[in-house]
C-alpha cells in the first residue's frame, strides 16, 4: 500500500498526493467471488468542450492541494485545501513553506472570485485551530463542520506520515468564524482524522486513521457542542486505518478501512452507533480489489465503492456489495487508456455512477468517468492536457445537472483547481 505523507511527498513529486495519515494512495476494497465479467471500456474522448476550470489555486494566499470534495449550500460551493494560505507555521522540506491549509468558498457558476474563509495554523506552541484539513465539510444548522489531520492541543502522536499534533474537529460559519471543537490524542482517543464527518440525527460521526485502543484507528461520535466519544477501535484483524467517511443506512454506519482484514487488503464494515462492528468483506484475495481509501454510497439498498489497487489489472476497481456482504466487481481499471487508481467515492445521478481516477487516461493525470451498475464504463474527461488540472483525488458533486470537483495539482499555477463538467 502506498503512503504519501509530508516527507514522502517531498520526495515523490508527480504521483497521487493524498496527504493522508496512512491513507495516501489507497482507497476502498472489493471482492472477487461472484465478480461480474469485465465490461469493455469505451474509447476515451479528448478533453470535453463542456469541461471548465472554475478556479486555479495559487498557493499563497488562497491555498493549494485540494484533496477533498466540495459541498453545495444554496448555490455556493465550500471546500478545503490541505496546504497553502498565509500561515508560516507549517513547513515541508525540502519544498519550503506551503502553509497549513484553508477553508474556501466559490460560486457554483464561477462568476465570482474564490473567497478564503479561514487559514489554518498550529501556532508557535503547537496549539491552535488545527492544520492540514484533508477532508471535506458538512453543513448542520447553517454551520460548517470538518476535521484537520494535525494540529490541536495534544502532541505525541506518531505515524509514518505525521508526527506531533494529533488532529481536530472544528466548526466554521459561512462568514469565517472558526472554533476548535475537539483535539484528538488524549488517552485512547483516535488520531489523524482525514475523513469527512456525517450527521446522524444531530450527532456527528467520523473516523480517525490511527489511534484508539489498538492504534488501528477509530469510529467516533461528537456533538455539535464538542462532546466526543470513541464508538469503536480497530485492531487490524477486523480492519484498520480507515481513511474515508461513513454513510448511514437505516441507523447503521457503513465504511471502509484501507488496510487490515483477513488478507490485509482492507475491508468493508458496518458498525452500530453503540459500537458493534461487523466485517462484511475482506479485500486482497486473488484479483479482488485492495486498499480502499474511498467511502461508500447507497443506491437502492446496494452499496458501491472503489478500491485504489487490485483487480484484473492491479489499478483498482468499482465494486458493489449488499448489506449482508455479497460483493461483486463492477469494473476493473487500467485496461488501455482507461483511468487508474481511483481515490474518491462515487456519486449516483439518475442511476448512473460518476467518479474520478487520480491517474491513467490519455495523458496519465487522471480522469472523470461514468459507469452503469452493470459495468459499462465511459471516460468523460482526461486530465493533463494544458492547464485543466491534474490528479483528481476527491468525489464529485452534482449541482443543477453540472458536476463539480477538484484536482490536487495542475491548473494555471500548478496548485490545483476547482472544475465543472456537464456530462
């Protein structure tokens, strides 16, 4: 499994750059038993005339490296950048100063300039609002909530990617008033949250990629007032190191772990809000997918997801899985000019699934694709032709028939983009 932490990114450069604690370069898994036959990949198109760069990030002062998807609130898009801004606390060597990340907004039509709502910084004491927000935002009661992978009040956390401050949950108003709700790293609490939160009847649920009772990550709950509780701690055999957000299906939470399970290729799991966990599928056997770092979606009672690796060509898969654990391969990536290495969750638009791959395609810098539930896949856009963006690692959203997303790199300044695409 690939890991792209601060240090390794400084050395690796032009690969998928998910700066996730133990999560970079791996996403959700899927099983091979009962897999459907691989459907033919339709011929890749040249760059779509319906593709548009809404914003190109500059790094300073507006942020760089958007790893997370966007959120639509009344026609305005909100998101985060993992690096950039103006705070000098965060440094990456030998690349120099890149800032601690931002929260931003932009009009969905792209008619207004992008606006930075908040710039993160750990502060000289290590405390502060948090830093390096790798996850997207959610809105609850007119307030936005998110996580930062590092920063906060507690130090001493260690991992292959991050060292020191253990991460936070924060709130921020649309006008930019930010508040730290919880600092991870105290006792058997989790650490390094890189996944987005979800709202279940007014309580927020999320995952930490490390920490917990067995150091394999946690599922946690937190009130909007900041009262946090560890719901479940992963131990490796039951999955470990969850990188993606959860979904709620009839009061039960479902998610993926990037590693662990029976074959150490990651898992799909369910967990009740009172902490009873079940492994629905273990990845990594045969031509099954492996290393899932993306979350799941529910389409009429069947779950769909992606794996970063594995499959017939070893470049990832789209899979389906029932709530009882029956898994099927829907599509294998990496055949010819197809996309490779999907790191993002899918979305469902009128029965068709849409997603991104961080690599592959005509120019090798990723794709936007659609795939039917029976496996017919089509490339909608190939990244890397000019200044259109490179390496999309985040999920798409649909707003009034238009898809919006982010690319981690590329664009006019090479710091990432916000884009739109009309399929």
